[in-house]
């Protein structure tokens, strides 16, 4: 009958301990790797959510800007319509004209907030910052309407009517290009889709 010496028992015990230790180390390593993978996934998820949030905040700011431009454009369109109405009805050329001129002047100035002059570093550098550079076309239309209405007494009726009509049509066209309702509709769909994606990311396990 075989017998086991003390040395054999000690060897087997040491081997068993080593195997157990290696197994536990392997388990610990796998657990650590899994934790690291989870941490990496969570960090990536957090980064993605942060980027989405920043992107949506930027879009929100953009939407607010376009809302302000649309409101300004509506006020300007109304003022231009009032100017055209005065030209069509000479009997209104008097007390009715001054309030429209004041309104046009104010809208031209506030329009610079949304459509600042271009090439401000090259032209009119001696002027105040808001008036340096070259005025954008959308404001040129408003200025043209103001000048025609202001000098209405010295301008032939047909010429004044034509100038107002041309300025009005160009203004509406330029504002539509800026607001681009067709593109805005597509942007709204994209925003809604991104909100849906963000919600999915937040609820992901």
C-alpha cells in the first residue's frame, strides 16, 4: 500500500495553494478588467451624452437667434408695408409718415445686431464699431425704403412705387434665405431625433 511522506503532502499542499492563488488572481484580474471595461463604457457614454447636450444647447441658442430674427423681420416687413401704403395714398403723406420713418430707423439699427456690417476691419474704421464696414444687403433694402419715404415729395410717384416694390421683394427673399423654412423643418426633425437618441443613451444599462 503506497504511503505519502510529509514532504509529498507539503508539496501537494503548496501546489494546491499556488493553483488556488492563481485561480483567485485570475478571477480578480477578470473582475478588474470587467470593471475597467464598464468604467470605460460609462466614460464613453458620459462623453457622448455631454456632447449631445452641448449640441442641443447650441441648437437651442440657434433657435432663439432665428426666433429673434423672424420677429425682427416681421416688424420690418410691417414697416415696409406701411411705407408702401403711404406711397399708394398720398393723403397719408404727412403725420402718418413720421412714425413709419421712426420705426424704420429703429429697425435698421436693431437689424445691425443680427446682420452686422461686413469687412469692419477694412472700411469705416474711424466710425463706431457697429457702423464700421459694409452694410449687408438685407439692411440695404430697409435703408432704401427709408430714403424713398423720407424724400417722397421730391421723387416721382412711379419711381417711388417701383423702388419700394423692389426693396420689399428683395427683403422678403433675403429674409427667407436666412430663415429657410424648408431647412428649419428638417432641423426640427433632426433635433427631435437627437432628443430620442439622448433618451436612449440615458436609459441604457
